[in-house]
């Protein structure tokens, strides 16, 4: 378990995962594993990760995983937290609607398959407590993420972090 109470393997992924060091919020295009978004449908993951210590300061890392939901994503969802109506939006809720006035979480893909992600990066220790962690990730979104009758497109992200722990 990580500090948020979720499975530790979600730290391996940049797009479908979650993070203890980023303040990304729940309305972002990345971090679908953050509380309040896809975990409300029953998060299911098959994943693996590898690490190789190249030097005493450099660790190369990579991960790959497939993601499913126990329930088909849809509105309203079974929620562990939040309002009874879910995060689906309404005609009067501008924060949860897109520019066309449609709910931003209106899943219409009729599938439990959410997609897969491949992530790679490194951890370089600059000095004790200071670590540089650039990462690159690619996700192929599944049909379970289609919204408002539109096909889900693929995503990639480059993340460049310097983390200081004291």
C-alpha cells in the first residue's frame, strides 16, 4: 500500500497511475488512477515493473500494465466516495461539463477495457535526499474510456521531477 492507501503499483504509471508527489487534481487528462475518477468503477490491473541499478546513483526503471474496470464505466457510477449522483455533471454544473454542455464523464464505450500503459524512466540521486526522476509514458486508451460517443485517443506524457526528501 502507498501513503494514499492505494496499491503501490499505481506509482509505476504516469497516465493510468497515481502519485504521492504531484498535485494533479481529478479533472486532469493524466493520473486516471487518482481517487475520484476511474477507481469508482472497480480498478483492475495486471502490471509488472523492472529496475536496473546502472551505477550507485542511477537506476533505470520501466513498467507495463493493462487496465480494466469491474463495472462498465457509465453515469451514474457506484461510488466509494462523493455524491450519490456521481461525477457525471448536469445541465447546471459548468465545472463538470465540456464546452458543448455535455457531461465530461459521460462514458459511452460500453466496455470494461480501459487500455494499457508502457512507462520508462530513471532515478538519479544528485545528493542524499535529492533525486531527479524524468519519465516517459504512452497509453493506448480502451473502448471503456469513450465519452459522449467519441472514440478515446491515445496519450503520451513526459514528466520531469526533482524530488527533495528531508
